[in-house]
C-alpha cells in the first residue's frame, strides 16, 4: 500500500458535475454505448454510412412534410 497522497495507476480525473466538460463527456459515453449496442465502432466506415443514411432519411422526411402542406 502506498501513501494516501499517491495516485493510483489508471485513475482518471472526472470533471465537476454540471460543467460543459462533464456534459460533453456524458454525451460521448452515451453515443459510444449506443454505437456499441448496434455493433458499430466510432469512426469506422460503417458508422459514417449509417450516419449519412439517417441524415438522408431525416432530410427526405422534412421535404415530404413541407410538400404535404
């Protein structure tokens, strides 16, 4: 056992609750969890294709809603 002032290996500093850094970290972790559930690794070509397809579907839906009115 080391002294109480000694840092542990692998320990990571966490930002204060409610700070922009903490919100960004939480968003990143959530996004990575969703991608992991779908079997998509962040930054992979598959993730980019899936993202582009979702964006395309959203744009088509918006255009269709505008055309209906």
